């Protein structure tokens, strides 16, 4: 059966991510370390040799995919469904800087009691899953690299594996900058082949 290999990479580091602040819909550039991580992703992609590139429209994602796009001569498909969640009142703040009741509610159920003013994670999971399915169908039998975001990728992983969305923080570790998640997509099934693997150490799988 025809299969599509879809690898999702988290973008490189930004100043806020270095400080462990919720960045979400705030459109920050990657920092110097993030640029190094983008170059590492490019070096990994040279061996992976994707047939197509997709990216979130957010600046940090587009800057992360840019070196790979230039190397391979590919134009990334920029899709708004791949953007990170808006974290509402948590934007620019650490979890410990939020009101205690907000932080506790979020830790107990980050979906049903997500940050005030932010996007409902269930809506985000729907949109990224729709994009993921479209990517699999559009590139049947090929390899695709998608640059997106930490929370969004974890929600997608839960949706694909049939896990409760509310458990994404408990079951799935936060992705490192430029870390990779690899799926094997087929029309009737999706398999997870690797999760949270640094690009510099990701093995080339058949």
C-alpha cells in the first residue's frame, strides 16, 4: 500500500522560548541559537531528501525552513492551519507568572480549561489534523517535511494515536527546538515512527 512519510519539525529557538515563555500567536523571529538549529535541520534534510516542504506562516517557522528550502530548491507550502495556538492571557508569560488559579486549572486540564482568551486546543487539533490528512493525500508515496510548533504537534500526535487531547502535556514531552516527529501515513492508517528526536541524531529510516 502506498505510504507517505511525514516528518514534523518544531521551529528553532526564539528569545521567548529560551526563557520558557508562552509564545503562541506572538510572531517572534528565531534567535542566534535558532538559526544554528535551522542549519542543523537543513543538514539532516539533505539526507532525508523530502519531496515537498510545508510550513506554518509564523515567522519563526518560515525562518527555520528557509535554509532547507534554499538547499533543496523547494518552495514551502505555507498553510495557516499549521500555526501555533494563541495562548491568550499567557502570551509572553511563564506558567509561574500566571494567576495561581489559572495555572492550576491549566495543569489539571489544558484543553477543557485552557488559557483565558486563547484558542480552544480542540479547534487547533481539528485544523492541524485536516492539514495533515491533506498533506498525506497530496504527496502519496513521497516524503514531506513540515515545520510547525510544539503544542500543535503534540495535539496532532494525540489525535492521530487516539489519545485524549487533555493528556497531551502528561503523555508527550515538550519538543525540543528543531526536534522531529515522524509519521507513516496511509489512507486507512497512520503510524508513529519517531518522536522528539533531534535532527542531528535522527536516523534515516527506509
